C-alpha cells in the first residue's frame, strides 16, 4: 500500500478505541489524527504508521516518543494491539499489530476491547481485571502497578491521560533511591515484580519523581523528595565494578 494515503476506516476505528472521547487529553489526540494522513511506514515495520499533515516529510530518525495510549481489541480473527505515541513535531507514530501477523481486515466480529486509557484510580486493571497497587504521587497524579500483566502506568487527573512507564528506567531510579549496588539485584529489573511488596509507597513514589524529572511524563513538583546523590553514569559504573 503506497504512501501517503488516508487512514482506512478500520484503522481509524481501532485507534479511536484507545482514545476515549470523555477524556480531554485523548480527545485532543482524536482531533489531531482526524486532520492527518499516513505519510510513511514507521521503522518498526508492518503495522507501524507515521501520521502527519498532508505533504509533511516523515521523521524516521528522531528517537521514538513515549506511548500515551495502549490497548487491545479481541476479535474472531485474532487480537489487535494498538499503541499511540506522543505527538512530536507535528507527527504521531501509531502501531496496529495483529497477533496473526496479518493485515487488518475491513470486517471482523469484535469480542472484547480494553485500554489503559480508561483506567482511573480505584479501578481494576483494564487488561486483566486484576488488582492494581496504587501510589498517590500528589492529589492529581496516581501511579498504578498491574501485578498480573507486570506493567506500570501513571494517571494524570487533569487530562485523564494514562502514560505507560517502562520498567527498566523506573527500576534504575528505584535502585538509586534505595542505594542498592549489588549488581545481581540492581541490574535485573525482572526482580521488581517479585519484590514489589517489599517497597514502601514512599520509595516507589520517590523513584517516580526522579524518573519523571529525567523523562517527563506528567507535570509534577518534586518538593520534599530527596534527589539521587550521583549521576546515572556514575551509579552504573559503580555497579559494574562491584559485579566483576
């Protein structure tokens, strides 16, 4: 399929399934996408699309922005995973990936859909229906830890948006905050979910504040939170030395 081209009807419907209209932040993304076309295939291959204004030159060089919406539509023809990345310089990267590695059909029977974009504090995980450990960062920002699917996300009340947080970078900040230098622990983020109950709310909150200062996901004041005593590079070098 050549580019540029318009979004197909089913592609647009799938993207809108993770952009709830009742949430102001996602409603704005709907409006932006409505004025865009598919200007290129993204660097991640089949299903990865770059959206932009007609005539816009696709950006395939800049680092990929963070994911701001993610969900799945389960159908009689398999499941489709949908993700939308933060708008960057007038372009939006989206992915619609079929578990069967097939092109999105024009017609299918839907069985179930879910998206993290719909999550609010106090609710179960949209993906699994399982419990979510919640950490109140401030009155407007809540961290969620979905233990069954092993995902971290943050809800910002103002726009209603839910941002997924990559485990590795968050875990690095947690290790620095706790000053854990044993490389067998500090360099293995897989340990996080097994040890989650051992971390206090204050520790998990402080790790997010320092993470967010480096990779801003939400507007946040870091008052009262101790910053890390050394740079990330210094910390990691010390781990490797200790691990030899």
